[in-house]
């Protein structure tokens, strides 16, 4: 299977890349800027050779996205999964009275518009059997369990869940699975050292979902990394 993973240079993105390669897949590892903070990906490339392709993929730059999609199409490459992982967390624990709207706009540009742009240009390549679109979401995006602060991140993830739901309706007749996945609070740059879970565990669960080893049975397309239904 060919997997496209955005935000692949660190955290969950890196762990999903490593796990996919361990399982024998080929990964197009999207990074915002090659040459910066991709040392771990270089190590994976040394180990796995041409099954790892490190590519420029700034999800806020539609021209960059379109260029990579065109390149892969010209190479005759198909995709089995699109994993929208790139995200930012701004204005953490900021009350509404002190919120900078520029940070809200920046969050939506990456966390919501980024996946929209990626799917817009790469959906045409998602033609392998049992293909899927995986949008990395968060429990913060649950309306049922809403909490104050973290406004840009939470609201952008709620909107991402809606996008997953709409996209599933759009592609269901093509046999494409669409999921918003809460990977858990993990020890990453975003999650911090106090987080209780390991991104490697989440990566294994997400790959099981991509490989259809686990088939979620849910009303909505919002699940955790084990396939368990999340409250919408």
C-alpha cells in the first residue's frame, strides 16, 4: 500500500511512518520544509530505501500540494491512504477575552483547511483497494464533551470531524473509508512529557484501521485509535 502522511517528521506522524514501513508499506512522508528536523526520517530512509519518499508538503500552501499531487500522478503512483496528520496547537489555555484572532485563523488554516486542500488534490489518486482517508482529530473536537479554552484547536477539530462525515457520504460508493481519529494524549511535542500514552501505540492502532484489521461500527466517523466510537 502507498500511504501519504502529512506532518511526518515528528511525533505521531513520524511514528505512523515508521510503523507503516515496518509493515512493508511505501510512505510518502510529507514535511513542511525539507532539510529541517527530518534527521529521523533520513535514518528511516537509510533502512527502508525507496519505500520512503520524503516530499515537500506544506498543507497551508495549495500550490505546493498541487505540485506533489501532479508529480505522483505523472509517476503513475496510486494511494491506499491519505493521512491528514499535520496540525498546530495555538493559544493553549487562553480565555476568550485574551484570544488573538490571528491564532484562530492560523489554526484553521492548518488543522481544517490543510486536510481540505490535501484531499482536494490527492483524492483522484486514492484508487488502491480498501483505501481510506484518515483525519487525525482529537477528543477536544467533541461537542458533547466541550470545555473552555483551547478554542482554536478544539473548534478546528470539531469542523474536521464534520468534514470527515461529509467526505464519507461523498466517497462511500467508491469503497473508501473515512475516519476522524482521536489518537489519545501522547508524549509528543504537542502533548508534552506529562501525557500518559505513547505515540507508537497510537500509530499501531491507526495502521490496523488503515489495513482494515479493525472495522469500526459507529454511527459517525469519529473513533479513537482502537476503533472505539468517540462522542461526537
